[in-house]
C-alpha cells in the first residue's frame, strides 16, 4: 500500500511539472479534471509539492483545498487498513 502512495504521488508530481512546462510553451495542457483525478486517487502530497516546486496552479485555491482533503482522507484510510 505504501508503494501505491509513493507511485501515485510521484506520477502526480511529474504530471504537474509537465503541465507547467507545457503552459510556459503555450502548448496543449493536461485537463484540470485529470489533475484532480490524480489528487483524488491519492496524489495530494505530490500535487502540493508540485504547486510549491513548479509554482503551478497556486492561484486556484480549489486545488490546494482538494489536495489537503484528499491527504486527510487517504491518511485515515491508510491507518484504518493497517490496523
């Protein structure tokens, strides 16, 4: 289970970086729905790191709020399954 969260957060961080890179080049962007799905699947930490490192999606507060809520839900699930 730990491996899943590690992988989904790494993927989310990489996708955040790709989307920021494409935004700078005015290229096709990754849809916001796809970014939100990654967060909901457990990539909240990767998203928050991506927001900080790449300074991406920081003006859209719903990304930060959904990331924090997702992290809290996944922490509860993680510890519930472990116990």
